[in-house]
C-alpha cells in the first residue's frame, strides 16, 4: 500500500485538546465531524489520528469541558454522539489559546531573531 | 465516572465508533467506491477500532482499576493452577497473621486502648512503700489535706473470692464483694446503668452490715437473669437484708483491672468512720489528678504531706505514698512480656515472608517464558511488576482471611481464660483496630514477599527468556545468592526466637521449681465461715474444735487447719515490735499477719524450724502466743533464739515457734516478715478458710467435708473446693501464657526455616543435576555427592545460627526483666539451640541429598 507523500505533522502534546475545543466553538459536532473539520481546515496537513481523537474527546468530557449526548443528525434518521462546549470548556479554551500564543511567540523569538529586530 | 459504569460506557464508545465508521464508509461510497471497498477504505482511514477503544479506555481515570481487576483474575487463576503451593502459602500466611493479630488484640486491650473510665489519664494509683495498702485514717487525712487531686477513693484490699454469703432463692452461695469508699464510682466516672451509686449515709454505715450494694454486670446477668426489677429489692447478704441500689455497666470490670483472676460480684460500702473494720493497712487508694497537675508534682506534695502525717500521728502505721499512673500500674507488669511477644510475631512474619519470597521466586522462574512473551508484546516493566505484586498481595490477603478467623478464635479463647492472672483479659477481642492491623499486615507481607520476585522481572531478558528456558539460565549466581540469603536469614530469625523461647521455658521451670515454703500438692481449701454470729471467743473456740475434729475424722484427711488468708491470695500487714525494742518510725519492720489454728502448718506443709506449733490448748483463756517465720526472727532478734521472745502485739504475745518462710506473694517474690496469731485468741480476721491435706485427690473431698460440717452449721454455704495448686497456677499463669505463645511461635519458625532450607536444597540439587552427573561420571562417589550437599546445607545453617546468636546477644537486655534464675546469655541455651538448628537443617536436607546421590550420570547427561 503506497504511503501518502503529503507532509504531515504530529500534534504537539495537548494541542489536540485545544483544536477540538476551538472546533466546538462553532456549535455541537460529533467525533467524525470534528476530525474531518480539523483535517479540512489544515488542508490535510493535520491528519486526524482516530486513536488520539477519541481518547481526547473522552478526556475532555471527563474533565467537564464538553458534554456529550446522543442526538438525531440534521438530515438523517440516525443518532450521533454530539459533543458540546461547556462554560468551563470555553474558559479552558481561552487559557490554552493564550498559552499557545506565548509558546509560539517564544519559539518564534528563538528561531527568527532578525525578524524580531526589524 | 464511577468504575461500575465502565460497561455502560464501553458500549457507548462502541456505538460511537460504529456510527462514525459508517459515516466514513458512506462518504467513501459517495465518492463512487463499491460498498465493500468503501468499508475497507473507511477502516483504513479510521485505524483499528479495537485499538482505538483500548486507547480511549486508557484515558478514563479508572483504567488502573480495570488492569487491577485483570491482574486479580489472572492471579487467582494462577493460584488455582498451583493449588499445592497456594494452599501452603495461604496456610503459613494465615498462621503467621493469626498469631500476629491475636497478640495485637492483647496489646491493643492492655497497652493501647484507654481504660474504660472517664479521662483515664488523670487517674493515679497510690501505693504505700513497697506494697499497696494504707491505713484508713491515713487515707482520710491524705484525701482531705492534699491539693493535687480533685479526689481520692479507696477500697478494702483484703477481700478474697467468696467472702460473702448470699442466701435467698435456693441454696446459699458464696459471692465476692469488694468494699469501696462512697466516692469510688463517681471518681472513676462509672455510672450505674440502672439505679444509682452510694449516698453519703449508705457509704458511712457499719462494715459487714451494709444497707445498700451495687452489683456487677456479669453477676446481674448470671444470677438475676438481667432482671432490671432487681434494683430497689432487698437481697440477703450474711443473713442481713441489703438493698440493691444499682447495676454497673458491662464495661466496668473491677477485677480485670485491679485484681485479675478474682471476679467481683457485688460492691458494698467501705466506711471511713466505723471502727469495727479489720485494722492495719487495709485500704488501696486511687486518685484523680486536678487538670494540669503532673504525677511528679503530686508525688512531691503527697510525700511532704505524708511526712507531716507520720510525725503528727506516731500511733498510726506510717504512709509512704508511691504514685503510678493507673494505666501504667495496670499494664506495667505485662508490658515487657507484650513487647517481647510483639517482636516475636514480627520475627515470625519476617520468616513467613522469606519463605514465601522463596516460593514466589520459584514460581516466577517457572513463568519466565510467559513474562518474556508479555514483555515482547509490549507490557511495560511497571505493568508486569504491578501484576506480580497484585498476585502476592492477593495471596497474602487470602492468608489474612484465614488469619482473622484464627485471631477471632484465639482472642475468644484468651478472653475466657479467667484463671489467668492477666489484667483486662476479658476485654480482649478483635475490633476495628485489629482489623486494620491485620489488613495492613497482609498488604505489607504481600509487598515484602512479592517484591523480590517482582524485581527479578527485568532480569528476564527477551531472548534468553524466549529460548526454551534453560535451567541454568534463570539468573545464575545472582539468584542463588538471593535465595541463600533468604534461607540464612530464616535461620537467623528462627535462632533468635528459639533462644528467647528456651530462656523463658528455662525461667518458667525455675519458677515452678521454687520452694514456696509450703506444699500446694494435695492441699485444698474451702470457706467455712459460720452462717451465725459468734457471740464470744468461747463460742468460736468450740466451733473450731468441733469443725476441726469432724474434718479430721473424714477418711483420707491427713491434716486440717483454719486460716483467714492463704498464701498467694491476700495480704494484710502490721507494724511489729519486739518487747524492749525501739525503731525509727520510717524504718519500722512490718509483718504480714495470718490468723490460723493448729493444724494449719501441717495442712499446708509449712516446716517448723524451732519451738512448737499452735495446739488446741492455745485458747482464748491461755497465755497469748504467736508464731513467726525465719525472716521475722532474723529481723527482730538477729543472732538470738526467737522462741520465748515477746512481741508487743495485743499487750504482749510470746513467740512459741519459728516456721519456714513462705513465698506468699508468688514464687518470684521473697516473702518478707510473717506473723501467725492463733485464731482461738483473736477476733480480728476477715474469713475462715479450712485447709485440708489429703491422701486422696482433693476433689473427692468436698462432699465429705460438707456432710461432716452440716451438723454444726446446717446453712454452711456451698462453695467450690479450691486446690492450693490452683492458687499457684494462677500466680504463674502470666508466665505460662508468655511461654506458651512464644514456644508456639518458635516452633512455627523452626518449621518454616526447615521447610525453607529443604526447598532451597531441593531446588539447587535439581539445578545441578547436570553438574552432579558430570562429577559422578568423572568418578565422584555417591557418598561424596551426598556429603557435599549436606556440607553446603550445614554452611548455610551455621551462617544463620551465627547471625542469630549475634542478634540474640544484641537483644538480650530486653529479655532480662522476664527471666528468672537464668541469664540472657546462658551458654547452655545458645549451644542447645545451635545444635537443634543444625540438626533440623541436616534432616531437612537429607532427602534432597539422597536424591543427588542417586543421580544416574548417563541419564542426567542425556536429558540435558
């Protein structure tokens, strides 16, 4: 089986949680939608590993950042497990976002010092 | 999420994965793939659903529990696979923990649990000099004048079993009463469960004619069938009606705290003013310290106060208060023994662990391949370690369950040993403290004996482990070194226990060997206090003549006498002075007083040293006489003949005879001064006890004595005939208790050590089959092989014995206070124990050594 030659990145530890929370900011979604959304938005740069997505969703649920409920899909008669952002989750997203920003800036300062000066 | 929701949650997850997988497949179909292809593509994009499920499980906080349950199931399956070694392991852990928990229950009851009184830490026992009782007047003054105590209370120390007669429904019977001061129960904070305590008026009545009494809970249950209506009713005590005013709580067990071995039935007042009480030092005192006052402060104050009182009242017996916190007083004597026992169970548990460690090690090397496979499949080291530990802890918990059953049985047995002279024995039971102890013991043991095998896990390198487990490859010398040190430490620990047990057995035999000064064998005693009041000494004299005459006529009775108290049973002391002697007030000789009749010395087997014994003609009307013991004679008239001397008691009594010293406080205590007053010349005695010496067994006499005495007193109460041997047995019972337990532990340790060395030698012989085969092929004889195995065994045993001996020496000072007539470094004991251990090791190694000698070289080499 030929491997895709497309560049792919492994998610940094903890980043997935933030991406999931951010995705849910648009409204409730089920696991498949969340995965697809992240993949599409990054132009398949971030290939969703289901082996990390589901543990992440369950972890978020356990921490009370999202709630989950079986609901009917929009145009089908099937039920999906929809995840919804909680108030606590919203706050957590802000925290993680600012942490990520600090991190990215710090990394940028080390990597491109000239750009910083100009 | 709770662990019991795991199943529901797992179903939920499966459903979620399934629906998302279907969605993915649909999308693929929309791209134009066939349904079958779409499904496969979806699976490819998705990954392995089972793996995703497991990875998600790991994110649940309960995953450790899941793996624990797995380990547990696996461990239990493993236990069933090896039923023999499992049963063995559970059995020895059970025995070890059973012993440990039983001893802990005793320690808990005696040393750890507070006494069943209000604020027991404030209670203080106040002895007098070397002894225990003080004169009541001294008690009253100490109580009124001290500033350290919120109150003092006391009770009559000279009561003895069956000192009162209870008549009423059915035959009259003898019960045991203690006279206590009116404030005794309030001071302890003990409230009757029904009724009330003594009023001031009731407390100050006439001694032996009380108007009110309190009954103990057990007497209420057994004699009055727990009838609450008994309170307020009158019962007949010593032919006088007395009102039952209250029932004491079951938690209050006077005898188990203050006088182990003599259960008390009722409590009567001990009046302070009434002068008809027995005279001399009679009162035992306890006090409750005021808040903030220390025992040291109180001691200082009472000592000063006592000195003042002794100067102010030269007519009284001097008092020298000796303060001991009550808890210490109650358990102080047994504390060293309990500490030794606690150490012993600790040592036993260590041996159990060493043994099981060895067993688990053997099981682990059998499972080496399994472990290697699991490691190859990705099990982390932590995971394997946890599994091995789960297995060993499961094993030890099963053992603990057995141990708990043993402990419950053991404590129940102990609590019913009423003949044992140990405090608080009846309150020993398995409580939550013991349960917690048992549980932590089991877990600790499981970790301890599981740890060594568990740490071997990483030693199984993959390739080695997966190869068809060569016998030689299981760890080599490092393993052997560890196994050897396990066996050596087992022997060392067993050696320490055996030395301790042997020293205590030796002491016990010495104690039994002590010449008590009287012969308890074939002597028995019975209360014969007449049920009527003696009008005068003449009537008493003829009662005694009559009673003794009739008893002596019973076939089989070789001697009979009457006394007020018996050796090993009660005490009362007076200050005594020889005529014309002057003593320093604070250094005055005191003698124990016995009021006895003729025949007493013959009945007890006390030897006459000089002069003559009392006879029937030493009566109320003849010259006042007295007999003394050798210590008395030596103390008052050193270097002179005591016979013919006068003591100042009762206006002057002539010493007519000197008898041998009696160990009346117990075999381990020397007796002190003793003075015997002829009963026919005294009315100052608390009871009449008949003592008979018989050629028959004492038990067969009781009926005969009762029949013989019925004509002179038809209402003579029914009491048990007690043998003097029972008194002695009760006295040595704490020591017997210690010896029994420690010997049991030592025997168990010896058994374990021999099993340990047997297992080790068998294992090493089977390991060395090839080597031995080669040796024999090269010409080694069977006896040489056998000898080499035995020599190796002996080396291990000796290493253990040497270490154990050093350990025993180091620990010997802890034993000193428990020994009697031997030293903690007694060479005979050490030699004996060393020889025993070596012999046991050789016997244990004999079977594997024979097996080694029978190895067929060809066969051994071919199978390898």
